[in-house]
C-alpha cells in the first residue's frame, strides 16, 4: 500500500477537444512503501502540513503554486531518511517537485493504493 508521486502535465484544449486534460509525464513509484514509511515518520510534527495531507488510500493534488512549500517540506523527509533507498526516493521526489517550480503547467499527485 505505497504512495506513488506522479507528475502530470496539462494538455490544453485544442481542435476536437473541449477541455484541457492532464497526462502523466513522470512517476516516483513506491511499491515497497518507502515513501509511505517516511511520510509516517514526519506526520503530525507540525513541520509538514502539506505532506501530512497525503492519504495512503486516496489522492492529493499539489499544484505548481504549492511546489515551493512542498520542496521545503521534503527537507524534513530527507532528515529522517536513513537507508540509501529512502535517500534515493526523497531525491527523486525532489526532482519532480523542482519541475513543478519551473513549469506552471504541471502538478504532482500523490496517489495511494
């Protein structure tokens, strides 16, 4: 029951398409629950209000406007990361978030099982 972080790119409406839609562009998968474990360790300490809203059974959408806050909260995950797999997962997630900071037509969705 991991939590995948998926970067979605906005595809604007065009000929034959009435509404804009989102397409998955990149993913940090969590099949071994590494990210979920990290989130559990920092939850409720008051330092990660955005990450505290990640639901392992639901979905949390973080738009580009909240990406700087998310990037700051990832530092808390990095502080509790012990194993190399945990450090790598935080690093890969930070790369996704940085793409949100620099590109306004993307969003990150934390998708639970």
